[in-house]
């Protein structure tokens, strides 16, 4: 009985240590990406650049409806130095096309975003554009604001 408890404790300790290592690596990745974004913001803030001019953009192509091949749908983020801008998405099918525009304020969307829209917004904020894919590893910027009316 005592041996079983000791083995269970050892397994739990190893599992906890593994989780801690994975979490530590993820935190380091996010800190490094956020530091890079902050360095970019400071560089722009110290330069004589028009902060309202569009500065960052990114586009991601994808198959939104799974009925057409060739990645005909897309999301495009256009952001200025203050983090304000727009995410435009075009969902293209065989018989119809839908286009959406969502406002971005201070680097965060006012409305909820699809995974593709989130990816393109993060890529633009990090300066990873203009063309990104859904497979590009990008950090999440934390808070998801509630939609404002």
C-alpha cells in the first residue's frame, strides 16, 4: 500500500514538473513576442511619423466554406500606430460572397473575431505581414473585450 502511494506521488510529481516546463516555455515565448511589439511601438512613438497613418497590415487567405479550393476567402487587417484600424473579411463561395468590416481600437477588436480574423490582427500588430497563414505561431494578446454596442 505504501509503495503504491509513493509511486502515485512520483507520477504526480513528474506530471506536475512537465506541465511547469511547458508553461514556462509558453510564458517565455509570449514575453518575447510582447517585448518585440513594445519595441516596435516605442520606435514609432519616438519617430516623427504620423500616428494616424496606416502602419501595419496583414492578410490571410483560407477556405472558409470548404466548397471551393484555392483559398479564395481572406481577412485583411489595417492598423495605425495607435492600434486603431479595421479587419476586413471576405467569405467567398460558389454562389455568393459576404464581406465584413470590424473596428479595431487600441489593438483590440470591438466585436468578436473569427480565428482567421484574430490571426491576421495579431500578425499585423506584430509586424509579421503582409502575408501570413493560419499555421504561423503568433502569441495571443490576452484580453478579449466584450462587444460594445
